[in-house]
């Protein structure tokens, strides 16, 4: 698949590394093209990754919002109808400095983004995985679980395939409204890092 990642931070690098490992073509968009070029150079993907700037036309069918929630909202507003028909992956955990969720209690970041881009197929994924664990693809020898929520089954299937191709285990978490619980779990996972002393190197996994 051809995937556009909006963002140049650690999560963009982590997710990008899994996409490249799975043999997919990636376009990285940054606030400046030079920021995206740094990510491309780090991924070292022999021509399968290219750089661009936020606002560039998006030709790919899958778009990953690898930015903080306010920037994800800004990106959705910026692209507007151009996201119609695309799979838009929201990885955000909309929290404040105390790890409290800042979205309405009966909603989620993913649902708020979906309401701003009604023509897009918004999927929640990767919000319970940390950047450095994504780069490795596993913790303690176990592949990362990627919990996926969305209302469009084809869109979820595409995201699941991307995860699986990158050596991860996709877990269907149900419809997009389950993003509320996934974001709460993501916030909890972040908040216990100090207690656990794991330095954002832990993972949430279902063991069966």
C-alpha cells in the first residue's frame, strides 16, 4: 500500500519503520520539507520513502495522523474534503499534562476528527503503542498488539494488514465509539510509566 504520514516526530518514525518493514511505500509530510527529509534519511528505505510538506496534495489512500491531537485537528481542517474516501488513522491520546482526557466524556479524539471529516474513513490505531517499541516491533520477544477501532470494515482491514505486514498483531476493538475506551487505556498506560520505571518501553498485550 501507499501511505502518507503527517508528522515527523518519534511516532512518525516508529510507525514509518513498521510500514517500511512491511514493504509499503511511504510519504512523510512535515511542517518543513527538511523535517520530513530527516525522517526519510533515518528510515533509509531505498527509495520507498519520500518527503513532502504539510499542505501538499495527498495521493495515497491511507493517511496516518502521527501528531498530537491539536495538530491532528488542524490537519483534518486543512485538508477538508481532500480526505474523502481515504482511510485516516488517528493515533492520538488527547490528554493534558496530568494525562486527563480533554475530549467530551461521551466522545473521543477519533470521533471528533471523524465529525470534522465526514467523507473520510477514520480508524483508531497505534495509540496504545509507544514509539521506541514500534521501532523494535516487539517487547520481551512478543509482537506488539495494535488495537483497531472503526466503523468501516474495509478501512479497518487495511490498517490491520499494515500492522500485520510490519510484524505486529492487529486486534479488532470494534466500532469507532470504542476509541473512547482505547484513548482512556492509552492515557493510563502513559500515566503509569513513572510508577513502572519502564521509560515508555512497555506494551499492552492480550495474552491468550
